C-alpha cells in the first residue's frame, strides 16, 4: 500500500472531517503540502474514472463528499 492509498483509507474511514494533523500523525515524515498533493491526485483519479464523489477540505480536515 502506498502513501496515497493510506491517505485515501484514512479519510474514507473517518467519521466526518479528518483533521490534517491526524492524517500526518499516521504518516511520519509527510508534510502538509505532500498531503494536499495526494488529495489532488486522488480527486483527479476520481474525476477521470467518473466517480460520484471527491475529497473536500472542511475546516482543518478532509472528508469525502458526493457530487
């Protein structure tokens, strides 16, 4: 499992917006800019494959939303 997949799993399993700080705790050595890049990449993949959801930033965290 790569880091992008871990980010996706963490956000998916959260109950509401998962704070970026909590995600980064699970990924030692990862910077917030890298986290943002993983989220952008996931959203690009979701768009390209016609998924009905995406990841949005909410307050200080991330969550899945439907389109």
